[in-house]
């Protein structure tokens, strides 16, 4: 009888222990710095301070402090259920749409507590693009114009809105593909085009921060590449926070990375440092593919 070959050993990580939370490293003197992808890094648009979010008795985010800066892409990474999407949705108060959700700590936008802002004004200044493209069942033009009309006074006509619509479509990299017929139904666009249209719709109202919740997870590789190129171009004009399960994508597009686990911010730093020389053992295990 043929002998059985023993299976290869399985690497395991103990997950019962509390995460080791490390302080962000200073970029000075440690050999790592944010990648200079154009634009000057530094203007802090948002800040979460000791932010905690719970759904009933379940604490999804635990005392997280993070800056969001213009000129940067901040990637939130971590396994499913680690709190990264909850953190993202908290930044423009979408979590409060869930009846059982409670939040403590502060979220600041240009130094002002977001709770002091009217929620529609906050969501204009902090736009959100979701995992699944969600264009409205109307034309390409009217998708972008809808956002502009909602923010304006009165009901501006097509001619008045045309320059702003074209500008938004150019910024999201879609205009050359749709300029021949802006009346084309948005729902007949490809998935990648629909996602760029949703980004353009958010950009049309001039946000300071753009939140992206796994914007490429439903897209093909070519559409993903186009969206990633768009993200790196937009970062000079708007602060970007992206949630992604794709570690390669996070490395490609992010200037800073925040690794979350069980609601904790385990590690935050420049992308090269988090992926190439992480401080916390749990970060090392995650980026090496040991768990997740």
C-alpha cells in the first residue's frame, strides 16, 4: 500500500491575545518616508481623535486617532470585520443611519467638530463612493448635474451646468469616453465607467475629502488600473481615504497605511514602512499573508 505523504505544516497565529498597538513612527531618521507622488503633503483636512463606534454592545472601532491629509492617500487595511469600513463611514456620519450605532470621541474637519455641521453640508465636503457603483437611473449628464442642483439655489438649466459637469467628468477620467453623448443612460455604462461616474458625481460639488469603500472590488483588472491611476492623480486636490482588502492595491496607491484588527488601530505609518518594516508582529503576520 502506498504510504501517505504528511501534509505541510500550517502556520498559525494566536488571535485570542489583544493586539499590540504601536505608535506611529516619525519619518525623520528611520529611513522611510511617504512616497513623493506629486503635490505637497501636509495640510490636515480631517482628524479622528479617540474615536470609538459601537453597534449595541459590540465595539467595532476602539479609540482610534488618525490624521487625514490633503496630498495623501490613506489606506485602511485589515481582515474582514476589523472595523475599517465602520471607521470610514464615521467620517461623514453615515454610521448614525444605523439605529443601534453609538459614537464617542471626536471627528474634526478643518478643525471643526463634524457634529457641529449640518449633515448635508458635511457630506458635500466629505464625499463617499461605495463598493458597488450606484449611478442614478438617468443620463450621464444628469447624474453629475443632480449633485450640483442639490447643492445650488434654484434649478439651474443644462447650459448653466454644462461647464461644471464637463469639468467633473474630466477630473474623473470619463469625459473622453462619453463626450459624444452625455445623454447616454448611466446604467448602460460598463462597471468601471459607472464607478468613475460616481467619483465624478462626488467631485462635482468640490469635496475636501473623498472616502472610497473598496471601489475596485467589483471591477475587472483594467478598470481597477484606471481607478488606481485616477486616485493617485486626485490626491493633489482632495484628501483620499480608501478601504481595501487588496494589499497590493494599498501599496500601489497609498502614501500612509493604517492596519486595523479587532477594532484597534494596530499600526499607522508610511506605506513602505508598514509593508516593508512593520513594527507590530501582528502587522508583519498580516502583510505576510499568515492570516486575514
